[in-house]
């Protein structure tokens, strides 16, 4: 069956981000710092899971916001369309105006990772205004955060926003010990790093396995769990068995093993049972 190309959308609010510097946080994680993110747009979002669409130009093209995908496709054909990827806003500095985005890098695999690994000051990206829905509630009795590298920026941002007396646990899947980061977190929130070793991400489910064996916190538990689709299905079943109120749950698949983001997003729009 031929997979239809997703229909291009008219531009929403977009901004031109300029690389100011990069950091290699771990063997597989690069943080890119940008200027150009308006403080009234990026600095005022209450959600700790703020995300945005990044537009990566193809064939050496230069993008200037607003990028009208419909007009671009009509004028130059589908091959002219930029590659779009969804990324979490790791941080925004009100003092400097800089914002930071963390990219998972596995050699030349994918589009965004290689771009981030080779990014230099002056390089640019077009980004949408951020959206988001989750932020840790100080009224919760305990917090449960779970995910792989794709969710690590949002988990880190959530930990930083928690009150000093917050309690809970964060289950974070990475490749190995060298991929751990020195995250700032309340003393009462335990960090558990889960290593998948040589297994490709998405082929094993250490987060779901650890969650199934977890001594569940008592009281009102707020849950944030995001990552690979099949693992999140298993996580959802475990969380449901614990009776977590849906209003206390933020859970979704950020990506799917064996799928590009374009294919993954297209599948999410297909009728249930068609995938």
C-alpha cells in the first residue's frame, strides 16, 4: 500500500533561531544554544514539557519565517519541503535571551542529530512557537517521571521546577553509564538510570520493566511518561492498573521504532486498527 504524503500546513507563529554555541553533554547528546527566541513567546510558557517544530532546510536552501509549506510545495514541488522534527525546549534564559535544545546523536543517523553535531555559530533554524501541557503540581503527594532519551529534556526541566520538598522517582532509559547527566532534582526524588546496553533504542523496554517492579508511591501520584510508542503502551497498562486518575497522567509516544517522525505522525492520524 502506498503511503500518502501528509498534507502541508499553513504556517503558524514561527521564529528564526540562530546558533550561538553547542555543548557535548554525553556521547549521544548535544545541546545547541540559540538566540532569536522572543522572551514573550519562549520565556513565558508555564509547561515544563514545552515542544516546538523545527524546520531543517534541504539541498542547501535557506529558510526564512514564515515558512508556508503549501505555497512552497505548489511553487517548487514536494522535494523543496523542509524536514520537520519535534523537539523539547530544554531551557530559556530571561537574562541572555538564549534558548537551548538537546539533540540525541547516533552518528549519521537521521536528520536532526547530524545537524546538531555539526552546528556552528551563525547557523539558523526556523522554529514554531512552543506548546505544552504538563508541569509538576506542587500539590501532588508524589511524582513519577519515566522515559528514554527523547523525554530526558522534559524530565530534566520538570525536576528543576519541583519544590525542594517534592518526592517521587524518575526512571530514565539511556544506552549506558556514560550517557547519564548530572540532573538537578529534589533530594526526595530518586533518579534511576536504566541501561539498555548494546540493544537499539526501541527494541527493549527497561522503563516498563522497572515500572512493573516499582514500589508504587502512596497518595496522589502525578505521572509524566513519554518515549518510544510500544514501550509507552506497556507503561500505560501498568499505570492504569495502579488506578492513576487520567487528570494526573501525561503519557504519549514521542517516537516509534522503525518509523521516521513523518511516518509516525501520519500513523497517529490514521483510524485505529489501520497501523
